[in-house]
C-alpha cells in the first residue's frame, strides 16, 4: 500500500467519523482533476451542443460532491468507478436541463398549459349552449393546427407535390379564424 492509498483511506474514515469539512474538501481536491477529465471528454464529444467548458466542469464538480457524499467506503468499491457514473450523469443531466431545445419545449409546454386553462375557463363560463361548446372545441382544433403549421409549410407552395387546392382553401379558412381567436391564442 503506497502513501496515497493510506492517506485516502484515512480521509474516508475521517469523513465517516464526522469530519465533513476537512475530509470532504481534501477528497474533493484530490479527485477534482478526475471530474475535470470526464467533463472535458464529454465536452469534446459534444462540442456542437453549444455549452461552455466551464458549465460542464461545474456540473462535473457537483457530481463529484454528490459521489463523495453518497459513496459507501466500507464496500471497497473503487471510488473512481463509482464517481465516474455520477459525474457523467450530473454533466449529462445539466446539459439536458439547460439546453436551448429543452428551454424551447418547456416554453411551449407552459404556453400550451396557459392556453388550455384559458379555453377551459371560457367553456366553463359558457351558458352551456351547444354552439358555444362547439366553438370552444373548434378553437382547440385551430390552435392545434396552428401550432403544428410549420410541419405543413411546404404544402402551401404551388410547385410542391403536396399542394392541393383544398388545402389552400383550408389555410385561407384558418387565416380567417385567426382574428376570431383570443389574444393569447393569437401570439402564435
């Protein structure tokens, strides 16, 4: 057993004995380069994702701290093996949580929830006539079509193989209904 492994074992014992500040800090500093190595390897494999290296390093260090706090020293499992999975998970979770795509889907989800609540209130406040209920359902349908309109844009081009006069008339009808929608729904 070399000096490093004796010192590491000592620090793990101190940490479990309650010396949370000194032993935890020492272990963090000792394994910090390992967490940076993992962060850098993920960064170079996913450069196109638009993240800064510092962000990945920060998430890796958070993962390292979580690994130190949750590691069971008595099992004698190699800490680097255990921590590696936690560090990678922390970095990948951070990337997923803070990506532009994730933010966009969160925004759309909130917008849809707000829109649904608005229309639900209008249906509940209606006098119960069939025409008002049909109008609310049609509003939901138009909103759904408008939200997914980007998928159908090429059908509007006359030279497109997907173009049909019926679809063109349908789009004109939708454009006519846009002005009838509530202001919140017109933000699309």
